[in-house]
C-alpha cells in the first residue's frame, strides 16, 4: 500500500478520518505503523496529502489530515480488453489502475470462454476493489470507469466509434504487418485480445472502426504482460 486511500465515509470531520478493516490491518501488520507516524493519503476522486496517526488500536485508526496536492495526470489511453480468465482479471485491473488508465471496456471475443462472464469477480463491488488496490499501488485517487460488453459485434458496430472519440486507434495482433509505435502524443484507444489474440473477423471489425493492427515483435505475450508492456510503450515520454 503506497497510498492510504480514503473514501467519504471514512471522514469523521473536516480534517480527520477513521478507518478499520483491511486498511487498518495493513497499517498494523504490514507497515508496522504507530501513533505519531505520518502517512501518504488520498481521497477517492480527490486530492493527495498527509495523514498523522493520532490513535491506533485493534478497532480503528484515527488520522488528522492535511491536503497538499493533486493525483497524477491520467494516462491518455482508452483500453478495450477482451475479458481475461478470472484468475488473471484481478491482476490486470490492478495494473491498469496503477498505470493511470481511466476508461476501460471488458469485451467478449470468440476465444473468451462463456463461463468467464458468470464469474463473481465481475460484480461491481469486486471490480471496484481491484481498482482501489491498483490506485493504492500507483498513488492515484481517480477511479477508472469500466464497461462490460458481453456481445462483441453490437458493441463494436454500435458503440465503439463514439466511445473512442478522437485520436489514434490501435489493436494488438501477432500477425500484423505494422510494428507497434512508441511514445504516442494525445489520446489513443488500444484494443488487446484474449490469449491467442482476436480472430480475423474481429480484427476486420475493429479495422472497419478505424483501428490499425500492430504487432509487438516475434514474442507472444500473455495478456497481463501485453497490457503492461503496451501501456508503457505507448505512454507519452
């Protein structure tokens, strides 16, 4: 936990917060925090600052707060991601949030197992928890927005163009002839398929919406590796 992320319900005054549960356990057992320690804190969708621990016991921690800054700029990438396997999804969401992506669509693909869409990890509370963990890691407070689209064709044909807005549109594809560019300026939309990639029909449908297929070289990467690699490669310097 690089950031103690607070929510409105944690505030117990204009400049005080009271926390318990997982975050309290982390302070006591992982960080070894004590009364008098000063921690980096942030308010969900709000500022960053410092929190001075005034009280710490098994029931709660009470902190006095001083706000002093704003979270980092968002990464100018909108991400379209074929729904990963449930055991991978949490790690991907944490990475996406830590890296600063603020708009994400989890979409179906021919190679996505239908059972993935019934995973309890897709419940709003579960998705939110993974994103919060990513924000804590990346020292950010702005919560990403996630859309779930379990039907590929209607989403791509009816929604995707407007959702992308202006900017470059890229889809990662191992068989593409064009290498992935680096350090792009301005907003872009990036589509990443499932393990094995998007099938040819899906690539063609994305290309019809203005996407350029790009490759990452001769190596074939797992989804979670490809997401981190591509976001790092495309980020403005």
